[in-house]
């Protein structure tokens, strides 16, 4: 006999077509009314969209109701978790998804219980590694609403979904959406009619007699009369046929029935992004790209610089410095910008103004935490034997592999010392090459916890330093002194338009055409880069080409100016494109406006002596609406497949397969920073920062979206007479046209490279080594100024650490990772017991890895949720065999 599981729920977008505070008010109403329902129907059960941030949002307004919520969560009436927010999986990193689950499960358990359902109702496609991530949190299931169906295949709703490593979960596809039983009528006859329609819709899709009925939808409150309605339906159908249930209860019933009756479930492996453009909403990959770039920037700084910095200071210095409370607050702040309607750029302008403000605050906190970490380093540095008249520059490399690169440093030299020339030397006294990038007279401001802020008139000098073989997860201290060195003169001059080092040669001609040579293989990539623009009649959710429109090559419609330059230790070429575009798209006339406006694109190609890629920075002065600007690469490779990085790995995508899917407008696909194409030994890769949309074109070209301008959240509508009607205010988003100036970054990488190598190069590109400046005299630049009220006492106060704690050397290395594995995280364990190191294998084959640990540490395998997953590992370095596509997490603890 069929069993119908009615799931009372809401899907809660914190912000979307209304701003956060408006939706929060509606959330308060929802929970207030839900608590009233519990008092009338003590057995009522409600699913709060698997999120826990809703609890925090509600309790900020009604803090006195926490105990009541905890009671209903402990009793099972209110289901919360495992997520903190319902994030988008392709526009946020794999590590961010793990932190989302860590925050969500911890908060749910704090309130009494965590629902272990991998509920992902409205994400615009699912990453292939999600089953492995779920398994790492003890979750063996997934319920989802987008990305499953393949054209021409009537797949069952329930199936086994596997990650590339073999991790599997029971998956259930909500084929009739998460509102297939949105609200039952109170009238018994209408309720029965409604039920019969719901029943018929799933008849040919379910594997077992158990049916999923989702009673709710976006922002709807709980149906207060549901239980008596279901009771009456059971009297009319059969006893206990339809009942209020939970997502986990439904999934367990499906699993049990399939096992007892020997039903072999259909199997799917890898990412789920199938279906029409209107289902997976491809255009959200490129809507409001500045937000996506900011997110990629801060994820990289937190994961690849800030957290490892504090761990290396603790592991090498011995003191507890990692403030778990502040890092938890930082991550939650970032996660609040990750809900799919936020990071996808498909909300009203007010929402994205809030997103921008959150990113600004995150930037403030990241900088402050970095500065505090650096101050802790300086406080613990052993300065014995150093010249107190000199200065110090420390080069930090928080990544667990050695690297050589040009590092930018900012120094402040007091004007009363008359700085004219300087020298840099390494820990052993060896000279270090550098160049001056810029100079200006500026006050150096310093802040003290026990003195007033102080200012020192100084010469601010921006240096570029040739840093060779920086130690992994470590640092190197340089000494800066006056005299017998290089004159303080800015190294900024005109140069030719050929960039060259030991690895590549890059040429730009007077028309802006480029040629790239890979010196290792001898492969030449002629006419590699161009830029195109085309009209967009779509909206935030999907790009729609203008009917009858054309793709404009900027090289053909622009006034072009090319100039070479040398800046510091870097060489570059700047290409300026000045061109006219239609002011906007006229939706009433269904064509671009006749009026045009000037636009400008400034492209800088930059190369330094250590880099295997040419860095590209584009500055767009956008004055037009409703268009899409892309960089187009011609690698001369006609392979039908590309390989693109995704969270915790790579996906191989075939262009023709994408376009065969019914309802696809184009072959736009997501990437997480790396796109590569290969034919034999000829390989070209593009690295980028937050440019998540690319298209593999028919002739082998790859198009990377730099900017997409659209002023509508959803589809433009016309009335029955065919007249255009402007969208309601909630769905108009003029700021989404991105009128203004924007900067985007990507890099051109020729030559053979495996996925792990490309990911390591991307990480170094996103989070370069950084420098910090101080004087050998620890009080010279940090004292502030004395009390203003007493002219007789001009004392400055200091809190120096005791000498036995000042033991950090001038150079040290920490954790080192070797082999075909990619670093993901180095952080403090959630419970404070030791540190967490996470790595993954991006290859679809087994990989051998070694991990060198600092002395005195031992490693214990743990799951992603940081619970034990095996016996302690032996040896140093650790020798690990990573299965194909495996994610591995280790807890590092002090021995003894």
C-alpha cells in the first residue's frame, strides 16, 4: 500500500526580492505562528529549510524565546540543520561548504538536535563531490530540486548518487518541486481532489510505495489546520495512508523498503547540472560578477593566508594565538553572503547593497586579524644580535609548499633619518634583489593598547622583492639598512611590448593582437586573446542573446592604444580599447537603443621572472546596459572537452553533450578558477579570480565572461496584447547593469600541467606571499604617543613578552605537502583540540602524497565533521595514498 509523507516546511530565502529586514519580519511572524500551532497540536512537526541561521535571525528580535525553541527542537517538533545557510555550491568554494555544515551542525546541536538530511531544495545544480561531503558529516541522503533530468530519459525520483571517489547517498528528486502539496484545502471534498492530483503526478516516478508531499514553499507559514485535514483524508482513503512526516523519516522508509524487496536503485555519478537553462539558471554564474570576485578574494585570503598564518605561528612559536571565536564570527559573516539568491546576483538592488557592505566589513576584519597575527609574530621574534638601527621585512608563505615569486612590501622610513638608499639582506647576510615601485611622504600611524595613537613623518616606499624558494608554511626575515645599497628611485619606465622570462614569451603588436610561446614545449599560441561584446535581452537568471544581434569584436570597433612598461620587478603591456555601444536594450521595441555611449576597456598583461603564467588585469569603464563582455581565447586546440575546476576537484565537460540538452540557450558552464583544454602535449589553461562562467565554443575557442549587465531580476513580461509591462519594483534591479568602473583578473597559462599543479598555481595567484615591516628596535614604530594631560611625564609604556618567548628564528618552515594533492585548509579544530589539515586528490586516479610535519606533532584521521576516522598515523613525513577524488582530513596534535 502506498504511504504518503507530508512534509510541513518553508523554503527560507533570507533576502531575495525583498531585503533581509523585510524577510526577517516575515520570519518572526512565521515562527510566532508556528509556536501557536505547537500549543494547539503538540505532535505537529515542521522543517525549517535545513538552516540554522534562521534561529539566530529570529532570536535577535525575540531572544526570550530561545528556551521554547530549544524545547521543540529537542522533542523533534522543529527540525533544523545541518546547514547554516542554503548556499550555492558552484559559486562558493568546497571549503566554504564544509564550514557551512560545521557551523550549521554545531548550532543545531547547541539548540538540542541536528536533522541529518542533505536537503538542497533550490540550488541551481549540485557539485559532484557533495555525496562525499555529506558522508563526512554522517549524512547518507540528499533531497534536491534542480539538475537531475536528462533529455529522453525517464529516471526514477529515488536513486543512488555517488561522488567520483565512490561515496554514495540515497537521493530523492522533488520532480514536482518542493510545493507539490503546498496547502491542502480545508473543504474535505476539495482536499481529496487535491490529494488525488498530487498522487497521480508521481505515479510513474517513484521506486517504492512511499511518496514525498512537500507542504509549503518559499516564505509560506505552516498550515495550521493540516493535522485535522489529514485525519479526514485518512477516513476517506484508508487508515494511516497519509500522515505528517519528516524528510529523514521518508528517506528511511524508502531505504528500508528497497532493501527488504531487493530493489536495485538507479545510480548517478558526478555533478547534477542537467536540464534546461530555465531550470539550472545558467545566467547566475555571471550576474553581478563584482560580488563573486569579492567572495573569491576573501575566501582565498581566509583559507589560504589568514588561518594558516595563525597555525604556523602557533606550531612554530608554541603559543595559543588562534582566536576560535573570532574566526567563527568571520566565517559566519562570510557565509551570510552565500545563500543562492545572494551570491548568485539574482536579488533586488537593496539585497546586493547589503552584500557589498558585508564584504566591506569582512575585508576590515580580515585585515585586522592579519595585522594582529603579524604583531604576534614580531613580539616573538628573536632579535638578539641584530643592529637596532636597521629595519626588518618578513616574507610570509602560509601555503604548504615552497614558492618563488615577486613579493610587494610597504615600508615606512622616518624622514628624520634622511633615507636616500637602502639594502636588503637575507638571514645569512646574502643580498636580496628589489626594486622601488612607488614612493611618497606620508605619516606612519601606529596604535597602542596602552598609549595614545602616534604618527611618524616618513617616506612610504613600496618595494618589489625577488623572493626565491620561500619556505613552505613558513617565513623569511630580511634586514633593511641604509647606505651601500640601491638608491631610492622609482623603477617605472616605458618599455617594449614583448614580455619574457625563462618559461614564456608574450608579444603584443600595435593592434593589440597577442602571441604566447611556451618555452618548455616550444608550442606557440598565435592571436591568443581577444575581447567580444554582445547584447543581452535576458535577466539575472539567464543570458539571452538579442534576436538578430551580432557579436562585436572589440579589436574591430575600437580605437586601440598599446604601450609597454616596466614597474618594479614586473614588466607589462597595456592595451586600451575605446568603443561605442548602445546605451541599453529597449524592451518595448525589442531592440538595442539607437543611441550609443562611449565605453573603455584597459587591459594590462604582466609578467615577472618567476611566473609560468601571464597575469591579466582588466579595467572596465562600463557605461552601457544589457550586454555581455567576454575574453575569448584561441588556443588552437579542437578537443571536444574541457576540464574545469570545481569544489574539491575537476569536471570534464563535453560541449556537444551540453547543447543536446533540451532548453539550453548555450554551453555556459561553471568553473572555480581553472579552465584547461588539451590535445596531445599542447595545453592551455586559464586561471581566474571569481569569473565563474565560461563557454567552450564550436571552433575550440574558450570564452570567459568578464561582465554581464542586466537590469532585470527575472524575465521581462508582456501583456496579452503583446505590450511590454515594466516589472514590479521587486524585480527591477537597475544597479545590476553595473554602470561604473570594474576590475577583473585572470591569467594565461601555457604548457603541460596536471590538475594538482594548476590548483597550486591558482592558490598562489589568489593568495600571494605577503610582507610585514618593523624596526629591529621593537619600540621605534609602535609606541604611539604619551599622555597629553601631563607635560612633565612623557613616558611611553610597552608590554614586551619575556625573553624566553622571543624565540622565533629569522627563517622557518612548517607543514610541507608534496605529491598530487591540493591543500584545502589548515585551521584550529572546532573543539580546540589540535589543528585540522585538509587536502584532496583532484585526479580521477590514485595519488601518492607526503606530508612533512613540524617536530612534535602527530596526525590522526578524522571525518569532515572532525570526529575520529581511524588510528593515528605513523612516520614523518607521512606517506599517504589518496584514492581517486578523495578528500582527507587530519587532526594534528602535540605528542605526549
